[in-house]
């Protein structure tokens, strides 16, 4: 993995965003793996601004998001679909027919997992995958566990994740389950970009970069990926 430390989240957003823009400039029907959370926002700002300047068109791009809450309507203000619509899709010229999400309300999680894997494969596989990292080292919603996962699955979220994400929920309690892409689905992306900013990520970043590959820090698997770039700010890099 290539580790790059920068001064500000905006600089990182420009660097990570330009990797996505270049991917689409080189391949107009590129397949983008996208993430939610506060971390990707500067990257999405950069992509939206590049599109507004006419430097790139996302018209033929397909997107696959990493995860979605269960037991929450897709139209709810806290769904990851709404988050992506507000923070990226409404700001670029993507064709919403090419936007793919796991259905957190699918009655059969295993069938839903097979559907998503087949759609990713039919699109030609993910060309570039964005990742944030949870405070406990989770990527997407792959929580620390005894083994690495493969395809998408339904996960019971940990207390740490529920505590970190419940600040966004004010009208309904935060769901305790989500559908998430598995580690195998993430590792099959041709290129991976992980961004971590802020002190609260420093311990997870240390375990990811300095520790062994261990499913108790799911992000540590990225060391085995042939093309993975990690962008950190000084706070996130402070325990390296
Ligand atoms: C959630 C998402 C992850 C994200 C993480 C960190 O749990 N499922 O994909 O990386 O939060 O979020 P933030 O960037 O807000 O710290």
C-alpha cells in the first residue's frame, strides 16, 4: 500500500478526487465503488466541481455503493441512498439508471448478495473503490471479527459503530443492521483509495498499516491489495 500524508482534508479531497476523475477520463464507462460518511465529502466536492467545469462527464459511469442500512426506507433522510443523492449524484451528470445500491430491506439477504455480485460482474468489476475507515478498523460495514468476509452480507453493527453513527439520527433510532459489501467484493476492485482524517482514526490507521493482516482490523487486508493508496492527514497519521 502507498501511504501519503497531506495537510488538509481539502488537499486530500483534491488528490483522491482527481484519481476518480482521471479514471473516468481514461474510461468513460468506468465502474466506481463509492462510500458514505463525512470522510468522502471533500472528494465528492472535487468530483462535482470537475464535472461543473466540464473536465469530466459521469454520464456513462456505473456506481456501486458499499453499504445501506436495514429497516430504513431508501427515501429516509438518513439512508445512504439519500446521502449519496444529496452529496454527489445530484451534483454530477450520472445516469441514475447506472447507480447501484444494496437493498437494506431485501427479504432474503443471501439472494440480495448474489444480485449485487452479479451486477458488479456484469458491469465489468469495480475500477476504483473509495473507502473510509471506522474507528475500530471497519471498512464498509465489515466489523472486526474472526474471519474475513467475501460477498455482501447482512451485518449486526457493533456498539462502536452505532455510537459513532447515531449522531446523524434524530427522528428514528439508528438501525442496528446493515447490508454491506464483503471484504472479497472490496478486494476485487482494481484500484482502492482509502482516506482517513482526524485523531479519532489514528489508532485504526496504526493497526491497518503497522499491524498484521488480521480480521480484527478489517482494513489491514488492504496490505494484500496490489494497487491501494491511503491518504492521511497529520492527525490520522499521528500514531505511525
Ligand atoms: C460508516 C460507513 C463506512 C465509513 C465509516 C466512517 O460506518 N459504513 O463506509 O467509512 O462510517 O465514517 P466517517 O467517514 O464519517 O468517519
